[in-house]
């Protein structure tokens, strides 16, 4: 579904509403842009925070470590 957008003089653009809705984007979500060799740009939404990922790697028989105890 091609959708057009305009680039401002400050290098800004608006992601069309149907794209934001389709990706479940909300204000504050972060994105990464990757320029491919064929000039295609891939945009990925990084909407997961560290707190949402807590427990994702839980292994059977091990106690989860609270986020407050992790060193950064």
C-alpha cells in the first residue's frame, strides 16, 4: 500500500496514519532506519521497553533477577 509523505526543510516527515495504525505505533515509540544497497529504506519500530522484556529469557529452575538488581 504505497503512501506519500513530504519532507520538510528541517528533514522531518509525518508517518501516514494508516502506517502508524498498522504498526501499532504510539507517541514516544522509537524507530531505526536502515539504508539497503538498492536504495530501499527499511524502518523498524522499537516499541518494547526493557521493563516489557522482563522475564523474556526466564529459564526453568532459575530465579528471575529483579530489574533493580541488574547493573548497567
